[in-house]
């Protein structure tokens, strides 16, 4: 167990951690792939795709399906379809998402959103729930050279928040995110969901069931005042 009084900032993943978006991402992928005669079943999506930034996922899909499309064209298509889908049908937030964001803000804890998604892809959900009011900083795949599971996004988040790795805690749902935060030297709370529950999150500091438990975990370990 960590000693109390060390956390000065909280870094949140987005898809699958704050936004219940994995099933919608899966659906959009299958709409696109269906037009190309391909498909991702539930087990493969959970194992390979959940939490993987689109720039890396397209390379895997092109390779394994033999798709006749360039990686950038497939990225552009996925982003376009995602924005349209998420704008038309707003994504639900994970249970207790607003509660923990409001609690962190009330405690005066700086918050950063650190996501493998692009700014366009998260914008419909951010705007629908007015989530930008909670975050001091937002780091997307557009802001880094290497996205998750590389630690660059988390290192950037630390710099923007003005804290050392030892003073922050990250919340993640997938192995890719957990590994990125761990590689940056940050304590990480894993909260696997239905899409990521089978992934290896053994590098997490702790694995919890939901965001309310994460709030309580942070509460006894945050710097007071």
C-alpha cells in the first residue's frame, strides 16, 4: 500500500475509463470493415483492439485482413465515421465518471486527460457533457509522436501539470494504457471493463472495480490542502 499524502495530480484515460465507448468503437470498425469484406469479432476486439490507438490498429487490420487501403486513409475514415456516430448518438459516461471528476475538482487536484484518441474523436463526448471544465490539460494522440503504450503522452501530461511522476496517479482500463503510465513511472489504477477484463494489467499499482473505489483510493493518498 502506498503511503498517504503523495498524489498532487490525477491523469485520466478517456475511452473505457471515463467514456463507455468501446462497444461503439467496435461497431464503427465493423461498419467500415464490412464494406471491405472483413470483420472483428468480440474476442479479437477485446484482446487486440480495445485501448489501441487508431494509428496502430489500422496497421494491424491492413496486415491481417489484406486490406487495399493506405494506413492514413483508413485512419481518416475511422475518425470521420467515429465523429459522425458519436455526434449523432452521444456516448454514455462510465458509472461514477462525473462523480470522480467533480470530487477531484473540489479537492483542488489538477487533472489531465491523457488519451490515445485524437481530438476530433473525443470532441463530441467532451462537448456533450461539458467535460473540458474539469481538465487543466488534454493530451491526445495528435499531441505526441508516439501514442500508448509508449509513455510519451503521460510524460507530457506530467510536464503540463507541473508534477513529478511520483506525485501523480493515472486511471486506465486497458493493458496498453496501464503499460504507458507504468513506463512513465506513474502509479496507475486499473479499472478493467467488459472489453478489457481479460487483458494483462499486472503492472498496475492496484486493480479496482469502478471509479468510486478509485476516488476512495486517491482520497487517502492525496496531498491534503
